[in-house]
C-alpha cells in the first residue's frame, strides 16, 4: 500500500503516519519544512516515544518525504492507494490545489483504482470540507471522474501529541500518549476500506465526532484557558487544581448530556469515557502547555467548535450549561503574544466590546441570555486578574 501523508509534524509522525507505517504502508510525508524533510529522507525512519505507566520507544521505518508543493506530490497522488492529512484546518485549503493536480494526473495516467483521501484534523467533517476546496480548483471536465473514483472519507481523530520536550536534540523524535482513536466513515470509501490496525470503521461517524469534540476537545480547551488564568503551565497542573477540575468535569458532563439525548449514548459508559479523558489529562509523562492547547481562540469560539457547539446543544434540549459558560468566558480571557488569533481577539474586544465580540465570533445573538451570562463571568474574571 502506497500512502501519501500531508503534514510531517508531531501529529503526522506520531499518530497517522505511524499507523500507516505499522500497517505495512510505504509512507511518504509531504511538508514545507525542508530540514525536516531532509532528515526523514536521510534516515528513512524515526522514533516515537509512547508514554504512560510503561514508556516504550517504537521505531517507524520505510518512510520518505517530499516538499508539499513539488511536482513529486502530483506524481505520488497519481499512484497512491491512500492520501491522509494532519496539517491543521487552516492549511487544508492551501494544499487543495496540488491535490487537484494529482487527481488530474491520476486520471490522465489511466489509473482507475479507487483512491481514498482522509483529512485527520480537529474539525467536524473535515474531509468533506477539504473536498469542496479540491473541487473548487479542479477543471470542470475532471469532476465526474473524481466523484466516481475518489473517496473523501470523514474521520474523528484523538491522540494527545505535545511538542517535543525542551533539550531534545533529535528533530524527528516525537512523544505520544498510549491512547489513540481513529474512527472513519465507512460509507464514504471507494472500493474496500484498507486494513489498518487502529483505524475503526463506523456508519454513524457524527456520534463519535461529537463525542470526541464535546469531551476531549471541550475539556482540553477549558482546562487550558482556566489554567492560564490561574498562572499554571501545563494541562496536568490545571486538571490537578480542584476548582478547575470541577469546572472541566462539569462542562464535559453538560456536553455529555447533549450527546446522551442526541445519540442515545449509555450514561454509565459515557461517564466512564469522561473519567478516562480526565486521567489522560493527568498523564505525568505528557508536558502539554496550556498556551499551546489554548491557541486559536477565534476558531475555538466558533459556532461549530468545542465550546459553542455543545452549548447550542444544551440550549436545544433545555439542559444546564453553567460550566460551559465559564469555559467560554475563560476562552475570552485567553492571551498570547505568540498567537495571531489571540491578538486579533484582543483587538476585537477593544474595538467593539465583549458582548458584540462574542456574538460576532460565535454566531450567538448579542442580546441572548447566554451571551449576557458569559460576558458577566468574563468581566468578573478580568476584575479578579486586575486585583
């Protein structure tokens, strides 16, 4: 199996690329980081440190790398059996053009074997959104062939992959937690789905997408935002703080009530899932910085993302949401000199005020009770900081 994976960063190497290589695929990473590409091509392998109660080193072999804007990518797509991404939601549109060129080359080469493309991003139906970017750059007379031969398969991915530890001298080394989950929509494949250990097939993807978004992502973000407000450095520091833990767990229980109502999840099993997530946040071997986890607050305060989407569910089903509101207020309080979105958010706050800013970014009505509630909590947080 020939696999092309866009994104040679920590998530690409430590999660999806590793699963593909473990399944016996010949993996080529596509990225823009030339020193990283050169090192991958020199060594053809890298090490993944899997950390938990029993840490272990696993070697990933038989890999190569190309620049993601190069003609080599076009040729690889023409021959590939599977294409995956772990580039971040903002980058999907940027790689759509080269993918479209690859699909045209595949058609022109007479390769009618099914090709499946899976975007492994922290977003809802990310591959379907990527498909629209690709179709927008495809020549009109190629679209029918692509619809017939190329599957755009949505997925839900879950693995905590923090940045490399300070002092690490190996540019390819990556650390990951033991837990991983890659769930894909089996109804969207062209041809038979590939046999990849660690890739789970489902015909009800949205239930798992929202379970992960409303639990792992919601809890992770709120722990980060409350942690930064309290002057804490890591997610572990934050979740071990009793007050923060209470809000994080409470928010996940509120979002969980939406999932139970919407998808019929078993309440006891979902409670166990929440506790599993909390234990993952406590992992002493993962140095997961709150500022890193909290970055891109504009996206995370969007209507379809980890804070507002579960809140909308609680409004839909008339369920409690006090802890989710505290999480939203904490997100409004996020500050980072390293994050352009954080700076853009502060400029928006200064320009139009907290109520209008939250309404603009989240899509919530500015005069709604829940926006009023969030702004009141935010203002109280700012007053506490000023003391």
